[in-house]
C-alpha cells in the first residue's frame, strides 16, 4: 500500500541510490557518446535556440531564455558542434530521473527508488528528447525539483525548502511558461487534501512565489519592452480562431500520450485515474494525480478546441512516473514493470540506431521524422557556393526554420541571413531581430523554401531564377530550396 505523505526518507536507501546513480551515469554517458558520433544535423528549432545563445537576453520571441543560456554554457566549453549544442539534454534528464526516484522513495519506500529512476530515464519520450535539445527538457528537471521541495515543505516546514521551491519555480518559468501549471496543481492538491490546507494560509507558498517572481522579473520586463511578444505567441499557439470542436484531434492527442509515456504504463495510469473516480485512491495517489490529471485535461481540451502537440502535457509525466512505478512496486506487479522496462529499453536501442544515421538505416515510417535533421551541412555548403559566386549580395530567406538551419550551417562564414516579413507583424524571433528592410540599391540572393515566393518576387524589378539546391535527406527524399538573384527593390 502506498505510504502516507508524512513518512520520511526510508532508511537503507543509500545502497539503492548508489546503484541508481551508476545506472543513470551509464545511460547518460551512452547517450552523450551517441550524440558525439551521430552525424545528424540540428533541427530548425534547435538551430534557432543555438542562434539565440549567441546573443544572450532575458527573453526571445517564442520562448523564455533558459534554453539559450544552457546551450551557451555547453558550447562555450565544448564548441559549436551539434553534440555540444544538445549536451545539456541528457544531463537534465539524468537530474530529473534522480529527483523522480527520490520523490518515489519518500512516497512509496526505498524499493521504489531504483525502478522509478529507471522508468523515467527510459520513457520513450525521454529517450527521444535526449538526442535533441528543447525547452521541455529543463522544464521537466525544475518541475521535479519543485515537486520534491514542496513535498519536503509539507513534511518539515523547513525554510530552506521554501527557498528551493521558489528557485525551482523561477527557473522552470525561465525554461517554459508551462511551469505555471505547477501553481494550479499545487493549489488543487492542497485544497483537496485536508492535512495540507495549512500551506495555502502560510507564508511558505507566498515566499516561494515571491522568489519565483524575482527570478522571472527580468523576463517580464523584456516582454513588456518587446510588446509582450512571447505572450502573443502563446495566444497564437492556443489558436481558438480556427475550426473548433475537433474530436479527432483530442483522440489523436490521447493516443500520442500512450507513445510518450509507453503503452503499458499509460494503461496503468488510466487505471489509477479510474481508481480516483471510484473514490478508492490514497492521499499519496490523490496528491500525485493533482499534478497529472489537470494538465492532461487542460491540454486534451485544447486539442479538442483547436490543436495540441504531444509534448504540451510533458510535465504531467513526472508525477505519472512516480505514481505508476510506486503503485506497481507497492502491489508487487513485477511482471508489468519488467515488461514495460524491457519494451522501453528496446525503444531506446532502436532510437539509438536511427540517431547514429547509419547508411541505409531509416525509420520505417511514411514520413521519416529524421529527414529534417539530415544534410543541412550539405545544404549550407551549396548556399555558401552561391554566396561566393555572387559577392556583395545579401542572403535572404522566406522561412524561419530554413533561416535558423542556415545560420548554424554558415556559422563559419562572414554573412548572415535575413528574413522576409510577409505581413509586417512579427511572428517569430527573426522577424524581430533579422528582418529585411529593403533598399533600391540592394543586391539579394533569395534562398526560398517555396517555388514561387510571392509577393517577394513582385517587390524587385530584376528577378533571375538560378539553379535549385537539391540534397538527399533519405531514401527517395530530397530537400529542395529555390534560389533567386534579385535587384532593384521597390519600396511598398
């Protein structure tokens, strides 16, 4: 049976902790080695985050700044290779795995420590994201730290945990604004569980929030100075202006969650939710479900109303990992643990093979997701040849991800791309920081994603279509960019 929240760290956990640390170190080192030897290039979003790291700030158009800071640190030490850009990802996941294990030990006893750490470390979504760099990775880490700190506050009332909670909340908000879910979930948890209602009336939570606000204040000021650019982007993501009430989107999103968490564990999670609805959950299970169910409900509703990406509910799986692993261990469902973990290690192995980018080995999918990570170095070489052939020309692009990939691919060159702003309203970071302001005397080399990038071509009197750039990104897959030489810009 799950243990009540007022029990302390179980004696005899130190050996298990040592074993877990060895396992985490082995898996994390393996992932770093795979990153080092992989020849896959950066995704457009990753390349954009890297470009942000060159110009450190308190905020960027689509995201808070911590992702850029993390990349800046790893590349400052190890250089600008792809593996160095991504290095913090497996390290953050290692930390999250450890804190999930510590939480599970507090809640379910020392037997939960090793398996909870392993389960989180090998979740399909964690294995996949360990080979990339994204804002979800530090978010998950600081979420797990905040949850651990809150648990200690509820047990000990110690002020040091109040400080840690505030720091974790602030750092999480600097990672991604989805950290705001934590406040909603904590309010719900402390309202539903009577023994924790004191927290809502105490100074502990208030001080933690004030610390978090002090940490996030520079980002708030940046948003104010930038016309609330990031807030506007969040509104665009919610996108309630299109076709509403999409049952298929909601069902598809829930199906994706089974892939994110693993199908076996997702079924156990659903069973835990059913147990709650039947009024048979313990306080421990209720407490954890408060950090799972509201997030899944909110994002599923978003998917139903408009759309939702699979990773938008990522923070729910910190609590879900602890709940499911703790429940399985408490009720000695060893076969389920072994089967699920074996399946996840198999997924990890398969993903590792694909991320090595070995010749002739590609995911057997109709739309290969790794195609966007291939051949950007070759693409950039072709663009560099064009720029060398036409000296004195400015490099112009028409697509954010193409531009980000070229900024990274051409990092050793002296020229930097500019972006065409179609509607005069900033829709991403480059339209704020690298927008093209045309002049009649400009000589332009346009590298376009689209075959006929109107109205760009209409704004120049001289338009010459050059040879297309075509690079193979997989079996039967080709990336095509269209190149134009433009001159005599017409002011609008």
